[in-house]
């Protein structure tokens, strides 16, 4: 997969992260809150790891 296509997919994931944040703000989640919070933490970890592995300012040579 080309890096640009991968970056596009990662940006789609970043955009969908906000849906989890809004879900976490719901008062009636009950124990699902734990799962949503864990999903956010793991998503943030993976996004940070991607950013470290593929910095935006790094040029890609073919």
C-alpha cells in the first residue's frame, strides 16, 4: 500500500475518533463506558505510533 493511501486511511480513522468521544459523553453508557474509553486509548496509541513511524514532514523516496 502506498504511503499516501495509508495516510488517507489514518485520517479517516482520526475523523471517526470524534464519534467515540461523543459516545463517551453520554450519561447512560453504564459499563460500556469502560470499553469506549479503552478503545479511545488504544486508538490514540496507534495514531501516535503511526505519527512516529511516518512523520508528516518526512519525504518518501520511491
